[in-house]
């Protein structure tokens, strides 16, 4: 990730912190494919993958008041996706371990 890209991501997080839904959409467009591919290394269930990614961005929006405290959006989103997947998979939807 380039320095410029990180600056853009942090700018989007600051906008999300200020209730800007368009900034959330920009972050989603940028990272959706990356998160999808990451999640696919743990399960092949497309429904679970899509649900988990949706929950990650929903959670980011719900926690938008602390979005300005996130220093690495990519790391935050990857860790959140892994956590969400772990919860979904523990519910018995898949047998692959994280």
C-alpha cells in the first residue's frame, strides 16, 4: 500500500467518523475484493463470505465515532473479517479452521 493510498483511506475514515456514508461506500469498493479473497482462504461458502464482509462494514459504520482512531484501515478490515468469519464458522457453517 502506498503512502498516498493510506492517506486516502484515513481521510475516508475521518469522513465516516463525521457520518459520511459515501466515504464508507468508497472504502467498501476499495477493499471488498481483497476481503473476499482473504475470506475465501478460510471457506468456500460464498454466502458466509458475503455476510461476513457485510457485517464488517456494518460494524465499522456502527462504530464510526471511533473510526478516526483506526491507523491502518486495511489491517482493521482484515482482522475484523477474520473475527467475523471465525464467529460464523463456529456456528457450524463450515469445518475449516482459522
